[in-house]
């Protein structure tokens, strides 16, 4: 029953959220860099606040209540580093394996792993300058990148739900639910970033929207993993929360923030991030 609830919530947050973005992209055929930039940095701020003020501090509260040993903060930091490192490594491997195709997209552009994100976005947002097949490949790469990054996002939802003593009573409150909503909403601009290049690259609208929605599916697997691991015992909950927090911090610092700043080089994405952190703080503390 608990697993069914988590599957349902993450299907809405992950698949429906990303698919909805794909649909918006299919209807509009273009997206506004500035609005997407502000939305992504605002969502990043909320995620950052939930990770720092709630997920990472939860084990410390358990320690103060006498449930966990006094070295718990060290365990949290270690798990966060492992989570960050694993997602970093996965991204590095994906970047390397898609690098060959990227070279075909734009031979003038540097195609090192570090420049991949910039390249995808340059392609995505300067659609008129690029040929159809290049856009198509950029859309596919974007789809893989989003699908991968949805896995840790799902883990955060699952691990947050694992904190709850009585899940069915707290299904629509607490960090798990806040995370499901924030992640669901920020999936909309992410879905647009997948479907717009696919459709501009010549893919049929229905197929592009379906593929975009499918890239949200790893959210469900991640959530089930985070919830199952966190439910084993207190130490596993700490490790699962720490790992998911670290993975989420990579998504925030390594993907959402650089993307939003590349889309709009101004001080406003930073302001939006700041407001997101404060909003996240209020969401967690009430
Ligand atoms: Zn995301």
C-alpha cells in the first residue's frame, strides 16, 4: 500500500510533470529562456533548502533524541559525498559516451565533457541556426541527461517519505510531499527542454511528448529505491538520506544552476535562487 502510494505520487511528479512540459513545448514550439531560467533557479533554491534544513538535519535530530550515535554528522557528510560523487561519475560517463555524437552537432564548438551541457543548450536555444538532424541528436542527448538526473530526484522523494513514522497519514504533508511537488513543477521546464529540440528536429509531436514523459520514469524507480533502503533501519535511513541529499546537491550545483545562468546571464537567476531558498525554509519549518 505504501509502495503503491509512492509509485502513484512519483508517477504524477515524474512522468506527468515531465510529459506536461513536453506537451507545453510541443504546443508552443519554443520556450522562453528567461522564464525557464528563473523557474529552474527558484526550484533549485527550494531543493537546496529542503536538503540542508530538513534532510541533512533529520539524522542530527535523531542523534539528539538518543536514537543514533554521536558520530552521526560524520556519517551524514560521508554519505552526502558518496551521493554527489556517484551522480558526478554517472554524468561523466554519459558525457563521454555521447561525446562522439556531439562532435557532429557543431564541429566549431569545443566538445569536451565539461562543455556538453553548454553545447546542448546552445543548440536548444538557437534552434534557427542549426540543422534538423543536429537538433534531433541534441534532443536525444537531452532526454538521456534528464532521465539520468530524474533518478536521484526520485531517491530524495523516497528517502524523505521513509522519515515518516506513519506514511499514509503523512502522504500529503512533510518533506516527501514538498519534494514531490517541487520536483513535479520543475520537471515542466525540463520536459520542454527535451521535446522542443526533438520536434524541431523532425520527430512527430505525439512521439516526442511520449518519449519526454518516459524520461520521467526513473523518478519512480529512484523513489522506490530511496524508500526501501530508508525503511530497513535507522542507519540505512541516514545513509539513504545522505546519499540522496548528495545526489540532489549535484543536480542543484552541477546542473540546474549552471543551466539557468547559461540561459540568462544576469543577477536575476541568483535572486530567484535566493527567494527559492527562503521559500524552501518556510515550507520545511511550518
Ligand atoms: Zn530535474
